[in-house]
C-alpha cells in the first residue's frame, strides 16, 4: 500500500475534449490589476469543464449503487461527461466512488440514501482522521487522485450517520488514542489499519489528492463525522450547498492541507463547527508539512451548534491567506476561533475577516487559543500572526468579547481590529503574551476598547470549547 506521504500533491489535469457544459478553466494570464487579494485567489481557481456526454440513471434500478457506480465508471472511461440521477429514492448499501471528468448531477427530487451500516463501508481506504493518516472505513462519497469532478443539482445526499456511526463518538477513545500514538511515532501508514472491529467514524464526503472539484446546490444530511472533507486537494469550489447535520463532530466543511478554495452562498446547520480549516495533526501533520492556503469564504449562513469559523486545531502543516467576508453567524460557542496547543507547531497567518454579524457566543466572539484541550505533552508552539479583522457586530458574548491567550515562546502578534462592536459581554477583553495588537473604532458594552489594551497579569481560561 502506498502511504499518504507519497500522495501526488499536484494533480495534472486531464485534457478534456469536446464542448463544455460546465465553467471552463480561467486563463492563468488574466490581469489582476485593481483586484483585491481575495478576488485574485478566486480568479486563479481552475474550474471544472465536462464534455456534452450524458448518462442517465433512474431509481427503478434493482441495484441502485451498482447502477450509479457503473454509470460513473463508464462515463469516466469514455472521456467524461454528466451522470444525471433522475428524481427518486436510491438506497445505497456502500460507498460511491467518484472518477475523473464526471459531473454527478442530482436532479431535484433525487435522494441518495446510504445504509448507515458500518460494515457496508469496508474495505478500508486511505484517509485522514482528525489530521492523522490511516486506512479506515470509507466515506459515503469518496474520490482518490481524481481531477475535474463535480456533484451538482438540487438533489439530496443522506448519509444516515446516526444509524450506527454517530454513537461511536462515545466509544472511540481507545482507537483514537492508538491512532494518535501511531502518528506521533510516525508508524508507516500501511500499518495503521482501522477496519472491521475498530471504531473511528468516517467523513460523509472526502476527496483525497484531487484537483478541480465543484460541489454546487446539493443538500447533505446526517453525516457520521465531518461532512465535506477535501484533503491534499487543489482548486475546490463549494457553492450554494446546504448542510443539515447535527450529530457529534458534524463540521460542515473542513478543507485540510488544501489550497485555492472558494466556499460561497452556503448554509451550514451543523452539530459542530460550520467551517474548520485544517492542516494535519502534531508529528504526523508536521512530517507531511502541507499547508492549507488561499481560501475565500463569503456570503454564507452559519447556524452551527459549536463554533462559527475555525482554523485548527489540526493545523500543524500551517494555514495562510484566508479571507472571510459577509457571514451571518447565529448562536455558537465561539464565533471567530483560532485554536491550537503545544503539540501542534505550525502557524496561522495572513487572515482577513470582514463584514460579520453574530447573534451570540457562549464563549467568545473573537478567540485566539494556544492552549486548546487535549494537550499530550509536546513542545511545539504555533505561530499566530498578521490578522486583519473589521466590521464585526455581535449582540451577546456570555464570557468574553475578546480572548487572546498566547504563549511566551511565540506571542500572538500583528493583529489589527477595526470597527468591532459587541453590544453585551460579561468581560470585554483578555490578552496575554501578545505583541502589536490594536483596536480602532471598537466598543464592548457601549464603551471604547483601548487602542492598545493592557495585557492581563494572570492567565485566565474560557472553558467553552
């Protein structure tokens, strides 16, 4: 078996012949003069394009999983095109594997319902679980080293994650800890096999080592774990997607060690973080060393039950160049949350957040956390630097409006906050081990935040994770 360290990080796009039914790749020579940095990122994303070939699948098939997979396989082998899934119910007793140059188009009324039975998602596939590589249960929808792939249309994907997988959240600690120990020791990945009899929940939808991915307009329900999870990918667009999934660890979209990403016009109704940007965990993540970067998130609704926008805590390969604009966040634990601990290493840098409204945070509105729970005794401080946060309005923070908990070795530095307003907060701000932090035109509880707030003399905690 090949290890994930041998994954081809740059996928060469296959030549696609014939007229295009999708949006064709933008020219790399386009002028960027006058464009904002986030517009430049969006303009550089290579997009999907498909030949006019169409294969239709209908719900009366006696073996719908076989019929869908055969349609995807034959379409890819023929040079690509669109596999149209007609309206109807499709009971799928195993994973669906995407292939290069195929647009899986779910017509309105098409309902793909996976079995939710754990054994149906074996044999194992190469994956990443909370930032550590392994061979584990297959995601419901899986793509490996594909290029030019899409899932589009008004249909629904129902993972039925609550049937068997979701209860594993209270049972998986032994396997979780065994995997983390393997990652810390850099055990060869082909020895990290977590198949039948093991308890680690798979993502609903994972793309591993893929390029030019489009998810558009679909609805995804009841994921067993993280919902949309691109890993080692490049050129990803998630547009107009609705996620309605409320089991434990049901993050909405988690780009991990993935570059050139656009997430826009989406609605996240999730049991965990709406969006969490990742880059691997601890020794395993630092060894691979692939960052997540050039990510634009805009015009979305975050109705998550845990946190709003997160970077981390699995961010050991580094995260850079993240732009977040025009987001509505409901009641969450922490609204804008950057998290790691002393096991991680890595960095979070060049993050721009603008035009955010927040109803309520049970913990903090703006939170920089370098002492995230689960610390295992390492000595790898993360670097947080170069953030610009502007035009944020929040109604209520139950604990802190601003919480910046740095570390002495690598203080949180170069954070510029402008026009940041919290109507009501129990504590206006807490800062420790920070450098060059400034607030302009900002208020909490109707009072101005000092432009350069004093640091706390004692470490405080915010136990809302």
